[in-house]
C-alpha cells in the first residue's frame, strides 16, 4: 500500500495509466489496488476522480484497440493465442463466444468485470468485424464503469484504506513481504489450476488424417462441433457434424451408440472445450470419445471441405 501510495503521489495519473494499460494488455498485474489507492488519495486532496476515470478509460481503450486490431488481422486464430497464455483456463474461447453471441456489442460493458473475458472479448469483436465506432462506444462505457468502481471504492472507503496503509507501515518490511506473498500466492493458484487443466487434456486424440479415414470407411458414429453457432457460421463446420447445447450435452447424443466412435472438436488450444465435453460423456457410458487434434483449424489447414 505504501508503495502504491508513493507511486500515485509521485507519478499521479501516469502510474494509473500504465497500471491499467498493463492489465488490459494481458499482463497478470492487478489494477484495482492502484485504482482504490488513487481514489482514496483523491479524497485527501489528490487528483480529482474524473481525471482518474478519464485516464483509466484512455489506457483501457489503447490496449483494447490493440486486441481489436489483432482480431481483425488474424481472425479467430488470435483467440487461441490468448487462451494459451492465459492463467485462467476457464476463459476458453467457447465461453467468450457464448457471452458475445448472447449480448453482442453490449457485452463489452461488463467484459472487464468477468475474469479472463476482457482481452478475449475485444479480440473477438475484431474477428467478428464489429464496427470500430460501436466497439469504442461500448468499450469506453465498460471501461468507465470498471475504473469508476475501483476509484469510487477507494474514495468512499478512504478511512479503511488509510488504516490498512497504517497497519502495513507499522509492519515495516514485513508489510511489503506480506503484500508480495499475497500476490505470489494468487499467481501460484492460477498457475496450478492451469497445470491441472492441461494435465487433464492428456488423453487420446484423433488426427485429421485418421478422422478422414474413419469418415470414408463410415466408422465414426458422430462428429460433434462444440463451438458456438456464431463461430460455426464464421468458419463452417466438418460435413455431417452435429451441434449440441453445452448445458445439455447428454441430450445432444441421443440415438448415438455408446460403443461407437465419437469425435468432438472445437477451436480452443489443446482442444480444451472438446475435452470438457468428452469427460461427461464418458461418465454416462460412451466408450470411445476422442477430441480432434488441432480442432477445426487443423481440419481446414489440411485442405478438407467444410459445410456452412
């Protein structure tokens, strides 16, 4: 807290700008502590709240525009990159697609309040060719609300924050160690969850060539596209593939023999969503469920046809 206070006092809105920019750019740097301290400092005669909000929104727009342009240039491939580097494995492409499909551009208003959703949502907006003016409008509203909550909490609860700073100050170096330890624990928990998630992905996969052979020999009972309808419409799907409701996975496989070959695919790195679908199917009796290695991207890159 003392470090944050010193940085806010010495560098003012510049520190707030860089902190928010780093977080929205994808770095695992929490911004709310700095926003809350800046809000508390504003109540004590520092920079006015409107300047803090304006600077925070500007930083968010700069970073988000970068992800938006990346989405426009690289399409849905950028989403796979984001999921690979994310510390939050539950923020896979499929979750973002579902939210974006349901709420459209208005999802940008609350995107920053959903862990792991902000960067992926801005890149998806670019990949979906959302008009930049509309993107900026809703993204600015969302950034304003997100920054406003942070500095507002600090402004309103300035006394509690002052007490916390005084307590840490009384602890001396131990206070700094406590703050750093808390941050390291947070990163460690995120890393461990990601590690366990990757571990569960180590299951038998089917290659594109093998799937092509199975289809030619009519040895596959079902091919399932677990992406959202939004992404299926954008890139097409493997001929004959069926779609399912992620909330009613078992119902989507009615009539499929449990002993037959079932292949599921998505557009997530390491076939993450496909594996999530395969696991509950295995629990209800399906014997042979395999994710498609590389997903729809590998299928298209191999020169295979898609249906729309």
